[in-house]
């Protein structure tokens, strides 16, 4: 079973690219695995099956990130680059979009 997640990266003021992660998106795995990767590394992958400390495994035919006006949680977990490190953002449950 997959724990899907996404990373929101601010690419311009008021514009956030949301990169999809398919496997192991829970914080206990993601935060240590992301520690060595920069926002540029994540954006270059575009759509990710799994991230590990030694490898970013992308999809064979990745889709481009979705652009939104703010970090928005569509899956189980949302991460952003904050103060030089990755952080999980706990969204307000009332703000989650409907499936």
C-alpha cells in the first residue's frame, strides 16, 4: 500500500509547484530521505515514485508538477522547504479539497 504525499515548492511569489510522491510519504521516512535533496533536485524529477537518501526514483513518463497559489495538501502528507530544511505542513482538515 502506498502513502502518497507531495512537496510544494515556491517557484515564484504566489506560485507553488506541487510534486507528487507515490511510496513511503510518511514523515518518519520522508524527512530523513529528503535531507540531502534540494528543491531543485525535487523539481527536476517532476513526479516521484519514491525518494531515498541515495536516490530519487522517478516515473518513466513523469507529469509536470501542478501549479497552485499556495501549498495545498491533496494527499496524506505535504512537505515544503522552510529555513533551509524540509518540513511537514499539517493542513487544516477543513481546507482539504474534496476528492
